[in-house]
C-alpha cells in the first residue's frame, strides 16, 4: 500500500496522508524535464567536487545481503553550488506541498543533501528515524526527497514503515551513523516506495525509513530537503550550524531574533549594531 497523492495541489489529501501514515508521495511535483536538468546538475557537481569519496554509512555493512555493495556518493548544501537548487527551495509547488503535509503556514530550511547510489553496488541505508540526528521539541520536521530519476525497487528506492511516526523517538545505535538494530528492524519490514522522476516523497523525521541495495544497471539520484516549522526548536546543537539553516522558505519567522553579520544570534542585540 503506497500512499499516492496524484496532484501536488491537493493540499488536504497531502496533509491527511502525512498525518495518518507519516509519509506521502507527491506525484509529479516537478516535471520530468526539470528532474532531468537537476539530475545532470548533481552528477556534474559530484564529478567536479567529490573526487573518489565514498559516503556510504558504516552501518550499511550490517545490512543483510549488502556485502560488496557499499558505494554511495553524497554531499550537503547543494544550493551553495548551483542556483537550480536555490530556486527550488522557494518554489511554491514545493513549499506549499511541504507546509500542507506538516500542517503549518511557515517553513524553515534545515539542510539539503543529494545522493547518487551507483548501479549494481549502491549501498543501502539501514532502517532509522532522522530524529536522533537533530532532535526537536514539537517533532514538526520532515524530509522531502526529490526523485531526479526513476526509483523502482531494484534501484534501492526509499522504504518506509507506515504509521511508525506514532511510535515516537526509538532507541538507536550511533556507531556507523544512527540506525536501528538490523536484526530487529530488517529492511524487509519496510514498504518500498517506488517513484518516478519528478515525484517528491515527504516523511516525518519520526518515520522509520531506509533503502535497499541498488541492484539495477542505473544510478539512483535524489535531492533531499529537510524542513521544519520555525516554531519548532532543536534540543541539541548537533546539526544547527549546517549552511543555510534557518532560511525562511515559506511565510515568516513567527519569533524573529536579530542577528548581526558574523555573530551567533543575540536576543538583546540593539538595532544599530550593524557591522559591515
Ligand atoms: O536516500 C535514501 O535511500 C535514504 C536516505 C536516508 O535515509 C537519510 O538520508 O536519512
């Protein structure tokens, strides 16, 4: 059972699916042509900057059947390298759908990253919640995965456990990146969310998710944007200083704090403290 919302503008359906199942696949949020252009941009960028780095999680080795399939290219903050990503961060098709899912008016950027899972040897992600990486108070934090090429099951598409967001924060192991025990939580427990280029999968940071090995002949390319309600505050500094975090991408910051350039936010900073 895959929750599919066929029109990105059906906001009530997006919200209902996300709130009840912890995720929603928004079909055709961007066109296949736009997805193709962004895909090319990711691959060009990775060639220019990621010379031979392997971004697979250490814990991917614990996943059954993943022996010898441990390759992954990934990097953060793509909007600092190419304007295609900056534009999409504030595109109303995207932010309206993400805000509808979370049931909020305002939206703040947490971070972005892209992955290329190579053909035949692309590494899996063990099941996990995103919560332990960047815990927040109200749990109004969501990942939005843009599919930049088709992601059938054999390509190692994302898998989720429907309604697992209702379990609340679960006990994770930190070693090799935060993950649940692969014995207790094998990837086979989760439902594959097959997607086409242009689809965006939105899921709560409490939803248990992961992905399998890429067994196909083609690379799988995705761009992930993590967003939150600006009223939801982090309870740790673990991820607070990623580039661009805090940028308002929809609506406004309901509790703005003046920040002088080059300084950490100061509650009582006088308005004339602008430094060039
Ligand atoms: O892209 C995937 O296959 C999963 C990514 C993921 O689970 C994560 O970045 O937390």
